C-alpha cells in the first residue's frame, strides 16, 4: 500500500462523520436554508480540516467522560437516540445523564472562548440543542460541560427547560421539514447562503 493511500484511508476512518438523512437536534440553531440544503442535497463528506476537527471533538468528549469516571460521577444513557414526537426525521443523540439530568459536552477553542461562555452563559446553538434534547427526552434540566481544547480547563453550567424556546425550535423544525416536503427552500437567515 502506498503512503498516500494509507494517509487517505486513515483520514476517512475518523470516527464521527456519517452522512445524515435527518434534521439533527444539535444543528437546529443553524440557518433554515442551510439545514434545508443539507437535507435535500445530502450531506457532503467534510474536508480534511472538518474531519480532523470532528475527531478532535470526540477525543475531548471522551476525555471529559473519563474525568467524570475518575471523579466517581456515574454517566448513564450514553448514545441514546431521541426523536421528535411529531416527526422521526428530527433526531438527536445524547452524551449521557448524570443523576437523571441530561449531560451535554461541548468544546471551545481556547481560554478566551471559555471565558466568554463563563461570562455570557451557554452559546445560543448549545442552548438550542439542549432545549431540543430536554423537550423530546423528558428532562427538566441538564448540564453543559465546556472544555477548552487548548488548555483543558472546564466549566459546568445548568440549563432548565425553556418552554418558549422549545416551542419556537419545534416550529422551526416543522417549517424546515414542510419546506423539504414541498421542495421549496426557506429563506436564509444567516446572510451567507
């Protein structure tokens, strides 16, 4: 086997990329047009940098799970799949539960980014994700553990059910799926589509 071929195979063997044929709860905070395009045109295999970033994210999540284990904190329900009651095309995969509360592990690039989260609270897309998980998983609260990818520092924050936000996100998911069914792309909200 040639070195270039082995290099390509190793890159493509990165754990974490799989084409999705569903609307991911973790991505619901994204632009409706972008989400529509991913669902209708199929998710293209990410480039080299994106694949490596996914792999790195998985490594950091495994590190947090290992730290929790060493700290004597039991994590249950890892990998549980959730589906929205109104449509099985809306799905999510949880990272686990701690004492019956939802666990979400997120990474940020460095201490500055972690400091911003500590000061302002969870990022909007993370709030959206945890609200979707709580809405369709039946949790009343969840915790988000943020890890600084550069230095390894962590910060933990709690989230409670926000019915208004959850209802808004459900309406958004329904609208995107209706657009997919009708074959009519929704408007771009990000200005980059």
